[in-house]
């Protein structure tokens, strides 16, 4: 997985007034949990832009006053009116502990059903997986080249080395739907 480094500073005051002052100065209060103790810190809003506005999942190297922690984003909060980032929760990750994360799905190939006039549909853009950090890919590649007209690829059909898919086995990842033109052509043949 790709990594991004974020420079941050530890928070000393955790009250409501101190949090408001942090946000006014363009900083985002955050917390990292999952380790020995929860660590409250803050960083500039611009530090988080590359992390939030992308479909990719990153391992974040949080440099908090010189100490580096590996983490993933677990939750984000935005202001309801201005849509500004107001808080981020991070989960500390370790090399030997499996984590649960949603990874983006990428379709690869040209489906047989699309060649026959069908329309390709990606039903799930992300899938929940469980695995060690070293085994997590940037994207889950799904080969659709043998996907026929009116057929689907379900979560149960997919397998990745050292990863456990947590979505329901019968939920559809991708399908080729029959279009009106393809249906009309099929009726003419019959």
C-alpha cells in the first residue's frame, strides 16, 4: 500500500475552547487509537488533502513531535454547512495485527457481454477486506473478460492471496446488463 507522511503536534489542551481555537487557526484536531494509549494531536488542514479527496487507501505515517506512528483513517467529520474538515480519527496499525479496511475495486478487461451489446455496471466501488498491512494491495483487481451478457460477478467468486473478503458472498460486484438494443437483437434471432 502507498504511504503518506503527515507532520503533526501533540495537543495539550483538550477542551472545547482549545478545540475551537485550533480550528480557527486552520488546524484539524485528531486522535490516534489502537495502540497502548490514545494520542490527541493536530495538524494543518492542507496536510490531509491528499488523504481525503481520493478513492485510494493510504498508510499514514503520522510524525507527531518526532515520533512516527503508522495508521489508517478510520473516521472523518466535516462541518455540516461549510463542508470543512473538523476532525479525523486514526487507527494505529502494526505489521503483525490484521486490519479491516475498504479497498477500491478496479475492473480489468473487456467483458464478452459488452461485446454482445450489453452494458457493464460496477455495483460496488469498494470491498471490505481483512489482512495484514504487507498483504493489502492498492486496489482489488477484478478480471471481467469472461463476463457474459446478463451474468454477474459476486464477492464469493473472488479470491485474493492472504486476504479475507468480509462482504456478503452473494452481493454483486459487477454485472453486464441487457440493454434494449441487445434485447431487441436477441428477440429477432429467436
